[in-house]
């Protein structure tokens, strides 16, 4: 469990469990999170859980919890590539639209990066974000991610193609940010 105070709301990351599925299911739009297909069932949601192989996590799934009352307000999920010493952040959702833009997403990313860089000693964190998702891009930049490039027409949704930004942060960049914000 990692807890840190957001500017307005203290949050913590706790392990996501299958008992949380009914809470998070309404937040998942398969058009946005294209690893899911409607209707989203428990088997699909199981992909969001933390998984271990040979004593090491290969997947990290956390619920984002408001510390004051332990209410789940979102979730974050990532997959670890141990061969390349990196984590790929695949999904992050803040469930209540009124909480979006409040810094909770940035704080959740910072807590996940602390786990990845401090606890797991990974070298790189990366993610892909739809090029028109300006709110998410701003959140990721605040957490220290940099845009590496544009993956043009990377996925097809219906009859349209969507381009993604590739973003990343390296462990040494994270250390510089953390040193400035103890």
C-alpha cells in the first residue's frame, strides 16, 4: 500500500481484487480501452489483476482509493517486461468525472512509478495515449512523461483510424523529479 497526499485528496494504491470488478466495470468503455470487448465480463477484467510468475510480478493492478473513506475512485494497470526492464502502463481510469483534472491521475502515476522504480528497480515506464486525449497527455506530462513520437493510424475504431502518442519516463529522469519534490 502506497499513500501520499494529493493537493486536495489523499489517495493510496491498493491491490485490485476480483471483488472490485462490479465497482470498476461501469468505468470501462471498450471504445477507449480496446483490450476489452462489450459486454465486459469478469474474465476480461481479470486481465487487470496483479499476476506473478517465478516470484516476480508480470502485471500490476491497483485500485485508486480515497484515503479518507477507502472508497475506490479509479484503477491503474501495467504490464512488466523483465527482459527489457520496463513497465508498460496500459489503463488508468478515474471513475468520477468530477474528480478528473484534480491531480488524482498524476498522483496515481507517481505512486505507481515509485513502485516500479524504487521497489522493482525497473529502468523505463512507457504508455500510449490517443493523440486527441489532451487531458490524459497533460496528466502524463505532469508525472514526468515525455512524448517520444506519434504512431500514426495505430488502431482502427469502427471505420476510423486513431493515432497514438508514445510517451515514456526513464528511471534517472524520475530520480531528478523526486529529488526536486521530496
